[in-house]
């Protein structure tokens, strides 16, 4: 993969290496300030929302690790990441989740004139998401929504999608394809898109009301993964059992 040239000085962003992924040593106020100050320069770049699952996968897959490190930021969505980061000297690092980032940006969008595009998920979820945003954040501009087919796209189809999205002049392109697909998609479209791409995984389902966020006390104690497990045990049990164990062994015990 070719070295990416960022329009924003990436070397000025504090990070801590966890399992080979450069996780940003940041908190939410820093992230919002950084976004507002640099948004024009961030078009075509991407932000990875890193958690235990994506970090362990990146540790085991060099190509995916390069993608995680290839965007402008990998933010600490998972509580265990910020806990390990602080133990390694990342003094300002705190859990910065994708859905929280979305909400903070949506709150200021009408006043800033930000335009949002949503790529991923199902048409039904996207319509619910758009309706909820318009109701909750008066004046917000949803520039467009698109649910891609669940198959590989031809080069011509992909070019048409890029043109379709760019024609709406988005400031933010929220990508909800799930990991690792969304990160691979963002990396493949880096420099091709006009807006800042952010891979938010289940963020679309939260905003659409399909699933609920964990209670605040669980979020504050890094237990949101447990709440999600209770909601969807069949799909998530094996993932959490395997990846959490690997994270504890490699990041916490071995210090990688």
C-alpha cells in the first residue's frame, strides 16, 4: 500500500502504540476542536473508530493494521484501549466512541452548515436514521443516504457511487459497513472523496433506534461491550470471548 500524504500534519497528533495500532491520545473535546479547525483539509481522509476487536484483528493482520494506521486518526472507542493507553503514559486519552462523536458533531452541524452523507446498512435503517436526525437536530442537513448492495461492486459501479456522493458536497461521510469492511472501504477511497470519512459500525443502528446504547454507568465503567453482548449473544459471544482474551494476554499481560 502506498504511503498516504495527509493534508493535516499527522505527526502533531499524539498517539500510543497498542498491538501495533497507533491509537490517538485524545479525548472528545480535543477531537471536536481538531475536527472543526481542520475539516476543510480533512476531505478525502478517514478516521478509524478503534476498539478491542479491530485492534486485535489489526495485530494479527498486517494489511488491516496498515489500514488502521493509514487514516488521519484511530480514535479510542473501546474503554480497554484508553485504560491501557493511560497506563502507557497517554495522560489525556479517554474513551471516544463513534456514536458519541456523531452526536457531538450533529449538535453543532446546523450552526456550522455541515453536510452529512450516510453510506452503508439497509435502506430501512437509513430512512429511520435520517428521520430521527431531522427531528432531534433541527436544521441539520442530510445530504444523502445510500445502502450499497451486499456484493462486490464493479469498478464502474464504484466510480458512479463516488460521483454520486461527491455531487452532494458532503463534509462528513459516515460509513456503516461494520469492521473490517468499512475501514477497507475508506482506505480504498482515500483521496477520492470530498468529505471526511468516519467508520462508525453500529452507529447507524443506534441513531436509527434499532438498538439501544448501554446505560451511562456501564459506559463509564467500560462495560458497553457487556450490554451489547446481552442484546446479541449469538453473534457477539464468540467474538468477545476470543478477542477480549487475546487483548488481555497480548496488550495487558505481555505489554504489546
